[in-house]
């Protein structure tokens, strides 16, 4: 049995390599998202899941972040996704929503 050394790409052709549109700690780049993530994180999670056509309960999960990251060719790993969410859950949640909004504005979604 061969060990898995690469994460599978999203979709048939894979994704082009890109990066996050903002950093994890750039929370003040969008104060609306920052406030929503701080005081209503479950609502923000549901917005993220809705943006990705997923179940509302998946918004703040490692699987959701990993799926989004692989969809857009953002470097990282499942382990790094887990660590970011475990250590900085609200910042990571806000980063994901900011990235979705920026890609929407660029018509990249």
C-alpha cells in the first residue's frame, strides 16, 4: 500500500495556486465581518456555509476550511487548518469570510 503524500485537488482539473486574500490577523480589514465573527460567530459560520453551498453546521469546521483552501489552490495542509482553527477560531473564521467576499468582488467564486 502506498502512503498518501499529496492532498487531492478540488475538481477534475485542480486549482491554480493562489493565496489567502488577507491574513488571519487582519480582522479590522472588514469591521462588519470582524464584529459578526466576534459577537455572532454561529451566524458568520452559517453565512460561510451558505456561500459555499454547504450545510450551516459546517461553517467553522476544518473540513470547510480545507475544502475552500484546496478549491482555490491556497497552500497549506489539513493539519495547519486544524491548528489555525484550534488556536484562533474567530480570526480564522473571519479570514475565510473576508476571502469569500474578496473573491466575490473579483468574480472569482
